[in-house]
C-alpha cells in the first residue's frame, strides 16, 4: 500500500471512531498513526527474516508512541488504537479487520504456551482501556471486552465480556444470568487452604486413633473419635480459624 493510501485510510478510520478529531491534519498527532505506519515497515522486514532490524524499529516506535507492536503480529485493515499508552501486541497475535483497542490493552501470552502464544482477535472487536487478553484463543467477531477485564478463555462472537477473570455477560445483545459474577464475596484462598489442612489433620488423627484402638470395642473407638473431635474444635477456637475468621 502506498503512503498516500495509508494516510487516507487512517483518516477515515480515526474520523469514524474518534469524535474528538476536528481536522484531517490531526491524524498526524495520533500515536496509533505512527505506530501502525512503522509496524507495516517492521512487519515486511520480519517476513524477510531481518529480525533484528524489525525489532529495532518496533522498539524505537514503542518508546516514541507507547504502543509496542511485535513485528511478527498479523494485523488486518482498520485497526484503531485510541490514546495508545501502554498497548502491547504480542508476536503471534492475529488481529482481524476494524478492531479498536484503547490504552493499556495487552494482547499477550500466559507464559505457559509455546508457538502460537497470543490471542486471535476477530473482526469489529473492541477491547477497552486496561483490558488484558492472555493466551492463544480466539475472541469472536463483534465482541466487546470491558475496561479492566482479564480474559483467559475463548470469547464467542457477539459477546460482551467483563471482570477478572472475564465472563460473558451479554451475547447477541441479551444479558446472561450473572449468578457467578459476584466479585465482592470472593472466596478467601488462605482461609480455604487452612480449612482443608484442618480437615486433613482431623482425618489423620482419626486414622491414628483408630489404629491405636484396633481390636478394642466399638464404643471405645467411638469415645476416642469424640475426644479427637473435641480436640479439633478446641484448636479451631484457640487459633480463631473457625468460619470467616481469617
Ligand atoms: C463493556 C462496555 C464496552 C459496555 O458493553 P455493553 O455490551 O454495552 O455492556 P453493558 O453496558 O450493557 O454492560 C453489561 C453489564 O456489564 C457491566 N459492566 C460494563 N462494563 C464493565 C466493566 N468494565 N467492568 C465490570 N463490569 C462492567 C455493566 O454494569 C452491566 O452489568 P449489569 O447487567 O449488572 O447492569 C463498557 O462498559 C466499557 O467497559 N467501556 C470502556 C470503553 C473504554 O475503554 N473507554 C476508554 C475511553 S478513553
């Protein structure tokens, strides 16, 4: 694509999606204009295996614009990155057409995958400010990711995803039941671990006591079990770990 065509396309994209723009010349002030222009150069070099030069351009552009696009990423037409600061697009990311990203978006990996490690973003997707999309899954066409969400699972087309971890709250513009979206009464992992340890400890004491009492009358075994439970309750009270105490 010629530079003139690129500039025309960018003007159309930015005027369509940012009501704040007042004149075509302002397009030159948008960090995304420079980031995408230099990405195109770097991507060509990357495809020709000039990896160092490609990365050099990408890193230089990242320092100037705040938008880090790995030259290996594959980006479709009509990408708009509003504001831009803190946007990161990983090497194996594939971005469809007419995608909008806001500041602080990461299209990254989880560190657990090899090869294709970054997400595939469908057409007409909007990823709001600060959202993180992590892993090599697909975000379906026409979906929206809410600000501050952390998405770690595939997103079906036409969905709205919000929260940490991201949950689909709307599909085809219809609200889904939100029973599992309570982000206030989240389980306390430390308390859960302690309760699990206590339960295992009780079981071990019970086995020990049973082994010690082996061969004795059942009533005696029952008495031993009761005394064991009594001890366990005393421990809970002493350490204040009963119920929601932690
Ligand atoms: C997600 C978003 C795109 C709205 O999409 P939508 O499909 O119109 O969804 P709705 O507004 O109907 O919201 C659906 C539900 O998600 C909740 N929700 C919306 N955005 C949310 C967010 N970022 N985090 C948590 N919950 C959110 C809403 O409160 C609503 O809950 P309810 O059904 O209990 O009322 C929008 O809320 C958002 O996050 N926009 C940010 C855009 C942005 O980054 N702007 C930066 C400009 S500089």
